[in-house]
């Protein structure tokens, strides 16, 4: 089983979590809203997808703020983790997907195996904390339901194929 742990202020990331579940399979994915259950799922799952939007010029989404310090106490060394970020590349071009990068860095420091890097080509932005060191990839799936909603379905489908194979290898 995969835990999708998400936070969402205006519903886009919540909808994305449901789409991930539909894409991978209802019987293989459980959804956890950080606002309701915090990080409790981390105790029971080794395969995790964290999904979060960036808000307010490079900030993590508000529900993630409540659990942010608790992440420091989690040992991720037995966990395989993928990330999904929501952002707006045109209106917030200097901070596109920053929150995904900030969460990734925290989780990677605590020993997680990270999967699901995603090509950064095909997006138009100025800066992002969610890029890999070579700037060729995002550290997870970057979705932009504000400017490119029509691309999200295919992106989700392509990315899920990648992470399903990688989760299977990690099993
Ligand atoms: C006030 C405001 C600030 C935002 N700041 C950023 C930002 O700094 N970087 C970014 O990539 N997207 C930013 N966004 C876009 C949101 O991440 C995007 O709308 C996302 O889909 C919201 O997800 P949610 O509906 O799950 O809360 C911002 C949106 C708003 C309305």
C-alpha cells in the first residue's frame, strides 16, 4: 500500500490526491489529509507520496506548517518517498514549486530513498527550490492546475507509471 499524505487550501492538491488514487488503484493507495490526521500514517507505511502546494511566495501550505517540526523526529531510512507539488509558474515564477523542494530536502536529510524525479523541460518559470542540482529535473511531479490544467492528467499518468515501477523495486 502507498500512503498519499497531502495538504490543500483551495482543493487542487486534494483533487490531485484523488486522481493519484484513481490512477494507481483504489486498493493500492490510501489518502491522508495532513489537516485531519497529521503525519500518523508514517508509522504504518513505508511507501509514501507527499503532495503539497506552494503558497504565499515560496511558503509551504498552511496545514504543513502545523506538522513541519514533527518531520524532524521521523526516521525515513526504511521509507521510499515520492513528491507531488502544485504551483503556478506564471504568477509565481520566482518561487515555482518551492514547497516541494523544501519538504524534499528535509525528508532526504532524514534518510529516505527518493523516487519520481520529473523533467523540468516544458515549464516556463524563473526560479525553484524544487530543482535537482543539475536543474534538469524537479524532485517530484510538478503540476500547474492554474496555468496548464489540461496537461495534468497526462503528467499524472506518466509519472505514476514511473513511481509504480520504482516502488515495486523498493518493495
Ligand atoms: C496567494 C497565492 C500565493 C501563491 N504562491 C505561490 C508560490 O509562491 N509558488 C507557486 O508555485 N505557486 C503559488 N501559488 C499557486 C498555488 O500553489 C496553486 O494555486 C495551487 O494549485 C493551490 O493548491 P491548493 O488548491 O491545493 O491549495 C499561489 C497561489 C495563491 C492564490
